[in-house]
C-alpha cells in the first residue's frame, strides 16, 4: 500500500508507534512486524512523494533503535583481534545488490539461529547507480528486516566498493576529493559506521620509486581518515579499511603493503597525532583470475594463495597492529580455500557475487523475468559485449546491472516465489557462517561492542 498523504502515514501508525521529537515508542511490536513494517519500507522505496519516503525511513530507523537493532561500528572487535583476544574467525561481509529487504531478513534469521552477530551488511558505493540504492534506502531495508525478524543487537552496516576514480583524480584532484568527501558525509549521516576507502586506482606507475608510485594512494587515504574522524559522532569511532594495489601480476607483495602502510601512518601523523587509523587492509591474492567465466558461462573456482595471505596478514598484525587483512572477493574460491581462511587468520571476507548468483541462477526465478533481464542487458550494455566474448560470459559479467531497473519487479514477485528464491540464499549464508567459524559468536561481539543509540532529528514533514 502506498500512502497518499501525510495523514495516511500517521493513521497507519496509530496505536502501534507513538512519535516523539527525535524518537518513537513502539506500542505494539507484533502489529508492527505483522504488516506495518512491510508498508513502511515499501513506501520508503517506492512512494513518489519524496517527503513520505523520508518520513518512512525515519520511522523505520527510529523504531529499530527503540527495539534494539542499532547501527554499530566494528572497530573494537577488530582492535581486539589485533591484540589476539580472539583468533581463527573470519568476519563475513555480505554485499547485497538486490532484494535487499528479503535478503537481509534471511541474514537476520540465520544470525538468530546460529547465535551470531559477527556479520557485516555491505553497501557497494560504486554500484549505487546500477542497483538503484541510496545509502539511506539500504539502511532502511536492513533495519526494517531486523524489526521484521525480531533481531536485537549491533547491526554492522559497511560501505564498501568505495573507490577514488583514478581518471577523474588526474583531471582534477580537488574535485574528485570533494566527491569522495560528499559520499562519506552521506554515508555517516545514513548510519554507516564501517567504511572502506579504496585509493588503489590512484597509483602512478610512471613514477620512479615505489613510494612515489603509491604516494597519492596513502596520502588520500590519510586525508579521508582525518575527514571521517572529523564527521563521525563523538560516541563512535568509524571502523575504516584501506586497500593495496598491484603493480605487477595478480598479488600484493610485502614491499607494496609496507610502503602503503608506512606512508599512510606517516601522513596520518601530520593530520593529527591521536587520530585512529585504519583497522584492516584489503589485499590481492590472485583470486580475481577466477571471476572471469568460461565461454559457457561457468565460473572457474580457484585456490587462494595461502602463503601470500598468511605472510601479508602476519605483517599487517605484527608490524602495524591492524586487525588483519581482507579478501574482497570470495565467490570464486574453492570450498577448500574457504575453509582455510579462519586458520589463515583472515580478518574479513566479502561475499560479493555469491548472493546475486543464488537469486539469478535460481530455477524459481520466473522465466519471463529472466528473459526480460537478458533482453535489457543486451540492449543497454551492448558496448561491453566485445569480440571474443560469448553471450553467456557477457550476461554473467553484466548481470549485477539488472537489480536497479528491475527493483520493483523483484519486490513485487509473489511471496511464494520470493520465499523459494531466498531459501537457497539462506542456505548459502548459513554455510558461509559455519565455514568462517562464526556460529555462537554473539557473546564474543558483546564483549567488545556496545551499541550506541543515536536519535535522529524528525523530518520537517512531520512537524
């Protein structure tokens, strides 16, 4: 149901949610979960009146806080890992591109079943245009899902795939820096207290020394760290990550990591002696080779380079006191490699294509919708269909671009169809959490993370 007016929205809340100046009181949680939360999140995404969208988001966010689902920073948990207060667990970051509300519900159901809170909901900043998700919309969907599934505890919302644009930076560094800063402000205002900033595309290969080649990478990472510390709420330290580059081959080498981190921490000291730095760093371990599908569309699964990962992880922890290294794409790793990540002490791993593939490859996806998606990709992204690429390879490489244009059609699928799509996805999430030794980690997270409730100002439309 779409609200037609402010009065419609307020009438739907009557007897269920009472509005305050900066907070709400949930009077009947069961009635909220039964239907109202579905209506609120639907209006937050699809109402044509932007004022009603904003009010719907605010009510969802405020209700989640009241019920104990609180956007939180994972900073202290990762610092505890750097001090070896715990080991042999790899935190899972789930990149959600589509069916966000339903997917997040599946995640929360799984977390409750496994007594786990050590999972991050990742928003792909550089995918916002193709997924048609704003930061505040993503947060709304995740928090609404927490309410629907009666979840309480920290909610780790992470902004990932957040890259400086190398070409734009060369043209006008000040303008690109401003663009990144604007994104950061929007993210923090929306409730993202975990942010990865990728400066790897700023590497200047034509320069002489490695330090000169990576200078823009580490200096801009330090600049953005200082900016985030300036913007973050005083009660919270935003957990930050950086990312290495690869000058040759497909793997980060020790010297590249050392030069990046030495340069970064030196630059950060110039910004402010007591600024908290990054707590993790993304590395390349040869995994990206497997992300290119074969001509028939099948994806080749590859082994992770255990020696590279262990060497760089030990360096990050011992020499720089980070929580550890991050693998940004695990969808193409073999099951054997996935099982090794906790014993290799990998801090965090990102499931990027895993979730979308569960949805788009499902036999339960209506064939008519599948063919419509394929037609759209062929028409709208034909420029990416280069010579030597088969149709199957093209469709796999561009498939993530379907979630924005088909967002409402996915949402409006019959409930039975969506349930069948999500069932397989939930099985995948459950398997990953077990593989990464994250079952029964709720007490561990509680030991180091104390959620901070930060009320949000009521939208003017409600005044």
